[in-house]
């Protein structure tokens, strides 16, 4: 893969298969850095990109037994819907990855969506704290990026980008999209490694604006990752990188 540096983190560019393999490689490397810990916390993301990666992981038997033995699974953000709903981020991970891999129930940590949104975020923070090392959030956090530049549940002009109150997790109402439960900017800055996977030509213009355009995270929320760039890796397939490479 081609590796480039940016003020938003390291950027790896290659064919989609290599992007998927690099995601697994990064997970294994991050687990190795914390090899003395009994558990490894991994937050997955939502949307169509991870669903394709889940299927690939299962088909390729890509995740090693050692990694699976110690990993506890979360999602970085969630729609406030039942897990059985087709819009549920953890629901997709459960049906396409965790279930087929026979991950024990005690290692699966969905957001408690049966509670009201604000209570669900607080309860998730309370439950998750048992698995985090002092002063840290997830060991590994996967993110995607939408065509509008959003990541996690930070959409343009999100109040969380102005002030998240120092919380690791929060509930936020997104106009026209309902309530979301999400890791916060503070939470992402507290993660061991943040991996942003961006696939497809439909993201090319936005990715170019994020990585090479004027800095304004209220317009392009993914740009806030500049504040923790030392812990951020972008995994980008060639169609999504087309404009960035030609700049």
C-alpha cells in the first residue's frame, strides 16, 4: 500500500482487499502493544463499509484466535433503535461478524438502547468503564466517513464539536435523523488507535476537502481528528483517494 502523511494522521491507500487486510494488521499490532492486558477493547463503526469488511473477515477467517480470545466488542456510535432493527450498527456487527465468529455473549457490549437516549449514553459509559484502563477509552476505535464529512455521530454543526463536557460518550439529537449515541471528541482523543476506513469514488471529493481543504470541523466534522492525529490512521481505497492523490 502507498503511505502518505497528513496533518490528520497517517494515510494508507490501496486496493480494497489490501485496505481490509491492513485493518486486520493494525488491530493485531495494537493488541500487541497492549499484550500484558487481559482484555482488548475494539469499537466497530456503522454504515455499509464495515458490513463489507465483516463479510470479508468471516469469509477469509482473517481474525486470529489470539486476537479473538481477548477482544471485547463495542460500537463507536449507535442509532437509538432496537438491536434487531436494520439500522442498528451493533446489530449489523452482531449478525455479520460476532455471531458467525461465535463470540461469547459476555464479550459483546451493545449500547443499552432500551433506555432513553440520555440515560443510555450514561449507562454505556458506566458499563464500559470496567473494561478501560485508567485515563483511556477504547484500545482500538474504527470510524467511517460520510459523504457530508461526518464521522461517528458528529454531523455538520454538531454541538459535540463545540463542547462535549469532557464526557467519553454522549447522546445527541441529529436534525432529521433522530437520536444518536456516540463516542465524543474527548473519547476519541482517549483511544489508543483510531482507524478511519473510507471506500468508494462517492467519497473522493469529501475526502479531498477533509485532508487538503480549509480547516473547519463544524462544516467537515472528520477534520476534528487533527486534534489526535498522532493516533489516527486512514485506510482509503484507490477510488476514494483519487482526488487526494491528484492534488
